[in-house]
């Protein structure tokens, strides 16, 4: 569960998990100059995280994992939208990104396809996320992990190892990356 530029209160997360009998792992959706980055393993937001370079330094020092969220929404990738080929060879990072959100519940089919091409170009696994702003949107896109995820450490291990696949549920059908 992520929130824009804010960390969830650990007591609130524990209460939600207990009330519904589910595993809830908090994260943040940090706004940077290259777009939104989903970060797991940080317990506080700092304004300096708006710089991707600084966010990467903080995440690395604290052992967090980062996922590039919905790249189709970021102007940092807009020059790739019009390319007719699928080679985004100049697209790379010099910091650790552990995956790319390729299925976004609020994204169109063409936007999600673009995000999948970004993941392919970066040679990173794809994830799925509801990006839910309303209860009915929860679960439309998900990330399926190869391992059981029952706490933050298991999530971080799975994200770092790439042992995951993004999936989308549409009209009762399951699609994947």
C-alpha cells in the first residue's frame, strides 16, 4: 500500500492488517523529476527525495527497493512515445531500479504496452498495480510473486531478485507480462 510523498503510519498499517486478516506492507510513491517511483523499505518521506539521485542514495543506504511507476505518465519518457521501433536503447539508469510497473489499473492498453516496452528496454521485470483511488479499482492489476510475501523483508527480497510478474484482470480474464 503506497501513498504519494508520505509514509504510512506503522500503527495504522498494523490495525488494517489485523482488522482484515491480511498482510499489509506500506510503501511510498515518491514524485521525482523522472516520474513516480514506488519505494518499499523506507519509513519516512524527506523532501530531498524529489531528486531521483538523492532518493536512490537514501534507498540504497536503507536497503529499500524501487519500482518505476507508470512511465507512460512521465514527460521524462515522452520522446519514446512516438518511436515506431521498440528499441529504447538510450533509456537507462545509473541507480538501482528493481522493476517497472507495466500494468496500471488507471492506464489504457496502449499506455500499459508502452510501459512494458520501457521495462523490456531496461531489462527489468514488470509489476502490476491498481493505482486505486476508489475501492472498486483495487485488484485490477496485481503483482504475482514466486515466493510467499508475508512481511517487508520477503517483499524486498522478491523485488530485488525479480521473482515477480505483473498481471491484469479484465472481464474475468487474466493477462500477464
